[in-house]
C-alpha cells in the first residue's frame, strides 16, 4: 500500500497545496484565509487557509496529483454532495450505486457503475478499469430508522452482509483504504449529551446496530489484513450542496429539516415534533445539525490525509465524530427555521417513533486534531440552503 496524505486542489484556475498538521512551516508561501486547514504553519493567522503553488518563493512540501476515489452510494444525498466536494478539491469520484433510492440525475456526468456493492465481479471490473483507485468511501446503505424496525432482515442483509462482501473484495484487489459512513445514533445517552468517540455505545434501532456491526467488521478486518479504515460517525447532516445541484430527494423526507421545509411550503399541514418527554432542556430531542457541505469536506480531508490519520491513531482503524460540537433541540431548530423563513410554521406534537433516542451532540476534538477539519457553515446557512433546494427540487427531480 503506497502512502499518501497530500493533494493538489484547484479553484478558480489556481492550484493549492494542502499542508498536513504535522508539516513544518513553509517559508514564503502566501496564505489566503478561510479556504482550508493549513496546520501549524498558519494557526496564528487563520483557522483555515490554502497555499497557492503559483506564489511560492520558498520550499513547498511534495504533493500528489488528483486522486481517484470509489464512492458507493454516490447517487444519494450525502454521496452526491461528497462527490462534488472531491471534484472541487481536484479529485475524481467513481460512483457505484444500485439506484435503489438515489436518483440517477445526482450522478451527473461522473464515472458511474450501476450495481450492487456485493457484486464481486462488478467491483473487480471497476478496479480493473480504474487501477489508480486510491480509496473507497462507503456510503451505500439503508438509513430510515422506523423502516429498519419494521424490516430488520432487509437492513442486516443490505447494510451488513453486503458490506462484508465489499470489504473483503476490496482487500483482495489491493484497494485497502476504506472511509466508512457510520452514525452518531450508536451512542448511549449521556446526561450532558456531549459524546466522544470513547463513550459507551447503545444503538437503539436495527439501523444503528447495522452501523455498529459494520464498524466491528472493519475493526476486525483491519487488525487481520492489509485493510485500513477511517470510520466517520456522522451526526445530523442538513442543507444542500452550495450550487443546489443535489439535496434531500425523498418525496416525503424523514429528516427533520425536510419535514420543516414541506410544512413551510404548504406541502404538509403542520410540522410534527415527535417526542416531547425527552430528558433535554425543553423535552424535545437534541441533535448536532451539520451542513452537508461541511460533512462532505470532512470526507475530502480524510481521504487526503488517510495514511497520516491512521498512523497518528496508532491503530489500523480509527473512529472520528463529525459534527459541529453544538447541541440543538427540535424546538430550537423550529425557532431558527422560522427566523430564516420569515414567518411561523404550524407545529403539532406526537409521541416518539420506534427507534427514536433523546440524542447527542459531538465532541469533535479528535477530528480537529487528526483531520485538521472544522465546520464553517452555520445552522442558519443550512436552513437557507434547504429552503432554496425546496424551490429547486421540481427543476432537478421533476417533483416537489
């Protein structure tokens, strides 16, 4: 397995080199604040920065060119936004998706294979046709909690058994770097709701248990084989990509913000708060809502620093929380939404759904340290982009 950690990024015709946190200061390289993490060489100047390769007057660390990355589930909500973030960073996503739920229009003009992640022959063909694949981002999964309660067999088959086939085939093909999409729904409830990667786990639904099983599969396989894994425990992604090319695609989204948008647009008579007796400050569930574009950027950071992150962890697999570090209750989300929207949204209350948990928010110190990643966009930014996507959905998807 050839090591890599750095990448060349292109924006507006200029090229940038991303410098890892462990790299010494670079003499004579101009810094443009606000466009990416630059580690120790600029922490006192800016939380995030890009280094222009065409403005160098001193030594610059070596870099690699664009990387090719397999993205399973790349036609989905998060997958399509992450594919775009990879492209904006100068990389080439290769999409593998069954189109069971994700719309083909989200693939756009990217390299695309329609099929099942457990189809070993297909995965082998992808590797043969793209021998320069550097890593796999595994996002393909069923994700609806109430559905997982009603259909556990389907969730364990598609999320666990099929992923096991994928991981084994990737390792056999000499493509051992796996960046895995896991979930914050694994965590046990804590009195203060803030969770670190080392905190106790208590997955409360078949969906959450499939995610934990896949984590364990990766941990065991990484310990026994050449496979290496970075596991990102997402908190609650919301919003759309910056250019409104993709977003929530379900006709009636199960996500809370999608439900709010529908109520605001008159597609539902009211927004339903499910669960008002949780042990939170206002009785409603608490979540860490992260803009999907920030989440996508975290994937790019993890891919570019993959070997560096694994080495720094001291283990063949590593778990990282990806969130904002702030907890927001559902009632607080409604208030923020109404502020951005400009008027009140009709609200009603209902009991918790099967599999619902009070919630948690992320301690993201480890992601800051190992990825050099910080979220940039606010809750209000995410709400505004979700509302804008609500206006755009008809044009892209053919339905509201």
